């Protein structure tokens, strides 16, 4: 179930960028400096894992793109 929930991380760069925009809109009430700090922590926590996806299927299919998306999102904050 967790891997299914995390599929957005491995979506195309365009779709993932839109997801990040939507997350910011959802948390627009949070001051940007705090949002930026906490969002980076959350995104890095996925990259710090041995692997983002625990099942072989999702790992093979989405891991590389998820890492790209997470790194891009962190760099853009």
C-alpha cells in the first residue's frame, strides 16, 4: 500500500512539478521559510532510504524517476 501511495514521486517530471505546486497551495498558510525547510526535510527523508519503493515492481518501474523528481524539487526550494 505504501508503494501505491508513493507512485506520484515516480511520475513524469511535469506531473510531479504540478503535484509540488499543489502541495504548496495546500499549505499556503505556512510561511514560506518554514514550508521550505520542512518540505526539504520530508523530500530528503525519501532519498535517505535505501530504496524509496519496497516492492520489486515499483522499485524497477519508478525508483529512478522518483529520485530525479525529489532532487529537482529540493533544488527548486
